[in-house]
């Protein structure tokens, strides 16, 4: 089967967030997909099979299958719309999070994602110890979003991965107001066997939603301040949906020859 390596939320190779995208004729076992995800050792490997109802998409980290992944969905749409459905401007994926629609808009790929109900929770000593800095606020949806006063606190932090494992959320996010963007964030994922996700689309279903409420605006321009870095264009659509857009860059095309 073909495997594409695509950097998402960037227009330059070797930045943004890399994902492997595997396009297959039929499903291998979950064990085989897990092994390939571990072999790739990227934050996400996406597996796609075209079925009667359309494209079925699943995402695997090196540690587990996940119910939603933004950058690997962007990478998957880049592959399908550029190499399999060149005449199309839109692709739909059937996933664990329902039907996800991605539209091409110039150089951007616009993803229609769900938001999650956010509940403010108390800031704890455990959060302070894990991040190394005490957040001024914490909200919890699928992931934990801890809010800090200054973007330099987010950029410079070196959280304790073991302590992050013990606090709330699938992913532990740190965010602050941005100087050149609406917000700056980083996403730590030790529970998913990933120390830090370079640019996390699914986390911004919550991060952008939070800042939309704080700033009183529907469009949020976000920067993920990892070592690789990446930009996300987010817009709250209402009815529990959010549009998250970004660019993508192809790095490699290969053929998986091992038996899955």
C-alpha cells in the first residue's frame, strides 16, 4: 500500500505536524495498524479505506487508536484531493467522531469538526507541579486546557511528563494570549505515548472555542508554539461545530512492503 508523509498546518516541509497517511483497499487487523503506527513513531498514522458509503478514516498514535485527530485529517484530505480525487474540492470521512467534511479553499483545507462542552475546574497544585507554572484558569472538555498569563510562559515551559499523566484530560494543553496571533498554545500528550504534539487540530476544537468566548470573536487565529510550529485558522460555526483550516506540504511517498 502507498504511504504518504505530509506536514500539516504549514506550507514548508519539516515544520508543522507530520502525519503518515496510508491508503488501502481493505482493512488489516488493528494489531497490524498499531504496529505500523509504532514503526512510524509519528504522533499520528491515518488509515483510509474507500467503502460504499465513502472514505472511512481511522487514526492511531504509537500507543492507541484515537477518536479525533485534526492534523492527520488535514493530511488525509490533502492526499485524497491531490492524488485520488483530483477533480473534487471536498471529501467526507466516516470516523469515530462521525462524518467529517474537508473542503479545499485555495491553499487551505477547511475541516468541519465538533466542539466539546468546556467546564471550568479548579486550578490545582498538581497542575502547577506538572506544568512548572501555576495556571490562572483551567477548563476541561475532552482535553485539559490550562490558561496562562503570558505567551513566553507557554513557549518556555518544560512540563513533567510523569506528572502530566496524573492530571485531567486526554491531552494537557497550555495556552495564553498571543502577541501576533489571538492565542499561543502547546499540547502535551503523554497519555497517548506522545511527549508533545507539534500542532494539534483536535485540541483547538477546545482552545479556539475557549478564546472565542474570552475575546468575543468567532474567528481565532492560533499559533502552536512547539519546536516545529504551525498556524491554525479557526472559526466557531455554532451548533457545536468549528471550522479549523490549515495548509499542508508533502514530504515523502513510499510503499509499505511488509505484510500487515
